[in-house]
């Protein structure tokens, strides 16, 4: 999870409040996507991946968040991370081990008949 190198103030449009996030804070989810200055992060590359993951998950969940609500992640590019595929597999009852790669997970899903290879 990305950490802040500086203290930042973020206006949260959902709550209408300003949130203060101190240096060293690990930021995830919606707040992560609201911080647009790459200079405030310890590792800006980690931010892009985490934000893409959050946006993928948010865009593919229905309001009821049922297990059928998650659609197949892209196989390349934004939203195609190992974690996105692991979430998809979990929501379809396919066992994923910690050391499985994205390709391992895709193969397991294909073997289970959840996706086409």
C-alpha cells in the first residue's frame, strides 16, 4: 500500500470534508485516487498500480456486491494485476495460493471453466 512522504489535505467530495493525511500514512481506496500530486508519495509507481486496482474493483462491483458482480479483469494493461485476478478467482470459488502468478490464476480459472483460455 502506498505511503505518503508528506502530510496532505484532501477534500473528500463524498463527505464534503477535508481529510488530513500525515506523512507515513498508508493510503488506499477512494482517498488514494483523490491525491493527484505525485510528489507527495514515497513510491509514485506503487500509487499508480494501487489506484488502478481500486478503480478496477470499484468499476466492476454492483451495488449489492454479490459474487457474480465481478467481471473478468483485462489480461493486459490497467486493471490486469495479479490482485485483480485473485479477487476474480475468489469471487468464483477458485482457490488461489499466495505464490500463484497472474498467469497461474488465469490458467486455474480456465481449468475450472470460469473463463475461456
